[in-house]
C-alpha cells in the first residue's frame, strides 16, 4: 500500500521542505515562457518567424544558464547561486514589464534567459547535500511534484493575466521569483560539502567521466521521447483524430495530476529495488505508452497511453537523479546535476527537429512505434550501468550529507 505523500514529505529536513515550497511558489508564477510567443506576436506585432527566433534564443540562453549554473553551484555555493538566479531574474522580469520599447524588451529578455535557470542545478544539489543516499530519489520526486503542480497552476493564472495585461503578467512572474529568493535568503543556509580546495581544481571532470557520459546519452534519448507530448501528440489528437484543442489539454493535464498524486509515494515504495533497473523499466514503459498512441484515434485510448508514459516518467527520472547524486564527487555535484538538466533542454530542442518531419511523412500507426528506438538503447545502457557502476565502492557521493549545523536557517550572505 502506498504511503501518503504528505507523511513522506514531513520526514524531509526543514530546508528541503522550504526549497520545495519555494519551488512551487516560483513555478506557480512562471508565466513568461508559456505565454512569450503570444506577447511577442500580439503586443509587439512580431511575425511568427521573428517571435520563434526570439523564443529559440531564449531557449539557448536557458541551456547555457543550466550549464553555467552547475559550475557556479560548485564554485560559489548552492545558496549564492540560488540568490543570484532568483533575485537577478526576478528583477529582470519586472524590468521587462516596464520596458519602454521593443529593443529594450529584447535585450532584457536575453539577459533573463541566461539568469532564469541558474538555480536549477543548485536546487538539485541542495537535495543531494541534505539527504542521505536512500532518500535522495524521494527528495527529487518531491521537487518534481512542486514543479508540476506549480506549472499547472501558473498556466491557468497566466491565461487570465495575459488577456488583462502582459505587463502585469511579467511583473507577477518577477515578484513570485523574488519571493522564492526571500525564502532562500531567510531559511536556507549554504549546504556545499566542505572539501579540500585542491580537490575541486584537480578532481575528475564531468566531461571525461565515461559512466556519466553513458547516463547522459541515455537521458537524452529519453527526453527526446518525452517531449513528443508537446510537439507531435497535439497534432495526432487534433488533426489525425479530429478532437478540439481542449481535449489535448485535458489529456496532458492528467500527466501532472498523476505525478503530483503518486510520484513521491511510488518512489518510496520502490526504495528496496535496484534504482537503475527501475529507471530502465520506466523508460520501456514510457516508450510503450508513446508507441501505442497512433493505433486507436479515440480519447480513451489516448488517456491510456498518457497514463503509461507518465508511469514511465515517474519510474525513471527520480532514480536517475539519485544515481547521479551518488556517483558525482561531492565537489562536482552541481556540474553533474547541471549537465543532466541540460540533456532535457537539448532533448526539447532536438525533438521537433527530428520527429516532426518524420511524423509528416509516416502514417500514425507506423510513426509512433518507431519511438521505441529512442529508449530501448537507453534502457540497455541503464541495465549495464546497474551491473558495472551502481556499486557502493564506486559511488563517490554516496552517504555524503551536510552536518546539522550547516543545514540550519541563516540570513548570512
């Protein structure tokens, strides 16, 4: 029987619970990206091509932001990186709401894209620092729940705000981001493990770590698969099956609801199993869910496939992140987690480039099963790493946790 997620969350240290709460506040106010194209097209009269180019530039800045955020997380510390990202991007979001011209707006937008995602590796590193190995998967699952619930709420609120005033929309995004910054400033101390400075400069490089490179490639294949739900799936539901757009929206909303309701409890229930085997199984379940999508053009069938690939996502992501946190040297944890996040950004960019042209040329029952080719190799890689790498004597960050003194709230900069 699954344990209540609320009971499980109460077991986490107070700084982790506050980080999760702050993430929810931040994501509930993340209005800019979902509605950026609408604002650029409607308010600034940009063509779809120019608006798309700006959104792509923002996405490129986000990818760079995540990678730099991982390095800053290790060099400056988790807390300083969070504060830089949250207060910096919050200020820039408010500045965009006051921008007097399109030229000024674009300059601020590009700076915003660089700062906005610096915090992501730092958040993951805090969970890795404060939780023992056995609880890290649950901590990452809780963080994902906060992201999904906050994003779902933000989509609804943003839809109301963008029709009222785009300037209020941008200002609200900035203020909620700054609110997360206040939570960090008041309640979360630095958690970076105390390591020898020379170890930081001479330690292993994430770019030369062969085990990690294999996991990153497996993650990239999985992320390309998952982002089909925002690129190809809407075309299948609305064009091929002939449903209105709200049916697609309602079906995809089930993904967030299931993650919020079951992910933390499922991760806790699976704690006794080998995590990379669980993750490999999850990849195959997600692949099966997408592979079945094109066979029956009916909403009930689509709902079944959404449940399947969501179950695969729940099984895969927290377990992969827990392994990364254990595998990474403590002094390089931010870089390892940052590069993992970057594989998801890269997957989102590659998905439409690779799959939309293919979808346009193939019938639905032939296209969707081909997506299994993205995850079968990834699942095989994870099974191999389970046997060769996920062993206690090889896990450099296993059991590494911040002493209670470092985890207490502080307002020291």
